[in-house]
C-alpha cells in the first residue's frame, strides 16, 4: 500500500505544482486577460499539441508509478499525436527545431514511455 503512495508522490509533485501555479496565475489576471487566455488555450492547435502531450505524459507517469501497462499505453496513444502536432507546428517556423522536437520526443518515448 505504502509503496504505491511512494510511487505516486513524485508524479503528483511534478504535475501538481505547475497546475497549481497556473491556476493561481490565472486567478490573479484581470477579466479581460482571463478571456484572452481562455481563447488562446481553447484553440484546436493548443488542445491537440499541448493538451495531448500533457495528458499523455500524465497517463504515462501514472501507469509507470502504478505499474499498469494499459494506462501507460493509453498515455502513449495521446503522447504520439501530440508529438506529431507539436513537431508540425514548430516545423512551420523552423525545420531544425521541428526535427529536434521529434528526436527529443522519440527519445522520451524510448526511455520512459515503452512498457517493460
């Protein structure tokens, strides 16, 4: 029981602090700025790239902590399209950065994402 809790603590720290900081920062914004943030983050580009990457990484880390390969694989199913969308968006601006993004994400998938 305690080993599961010990495995989940780094995951909740790694994802909890940034989410809490974003919520606190969002609450401190004015109403006009909050509306701009909502409009920016609810675009399809943002949801398909950053949303899929974030959800995929969260599921991968939860699956890794709980040693549930099905959860880890479902995380990969979100992470892979997020990688493609992000690489395409970055690749439109700079080909080198787009290729670097793909190489980095493939390295992350190889070392951290694949179930053992």
